[in-house]
C-alpha cells in the first residue's frame, strides 16, 4: 500500500520550501455546494492552490482521480510534457462531469506525482436535490 500524503494548513508551516512542496502536490476540489439529481454536475480538480507543480520527464503529475466515498467516479492521466515539459511549472487541472443518484456526494480527489507519490484532497460534501 503506498503512503498517502494529505494537505495541511500551510499557514502553520514556517518554511517557504515546505509550503511550496505541500501546496503544489495537493489536489483541490472546486464545485458548487449543491447538485441536481439525475443531471450532470461539474467538478474541477486542480493541483496546487498558490504554487505550481513542475512538468518534467521524471517529475510530473501523472493522474488525478475523483471519488465519491470509496467509489471511483472519474480519472484523468497526463503524459509528461502535457503542461509544457522541460520543467515548466503549471497547475494540472481537470473538470469532470458526474451524475448523482444519491442524496449526497462526499467527494475526494487523489493525485499521483511521479516523484513524491500519492496525495489526497480534503473531502467536499455536496447536497443532491
């Protein structure tokens, strides 16, 4: 089982290099707080909030997955160079369209960095009406 890293409040971290490391490897979920049952609902997952991740042949974001609880809803894979290559820094981002039949979504995202492993977002709850 791989180690799963989680975002921590970077305001509590003293060293700028550590803030950069934590932020650029953390997936952040952006979506509305409510969805309509039986209709497509857009969920954007973005890597990093304040810092961009490098895109190099041996160090890049390889994939982003979106879960509802333990159920995989969607996944996107990125080959090296997708965001410019040659160490270019950018925030990998993907928008998924999901359909919910439940009364609530408990969304979380997982992202894999080829150098620093698996990272998990904070969960986001979405009401479904």
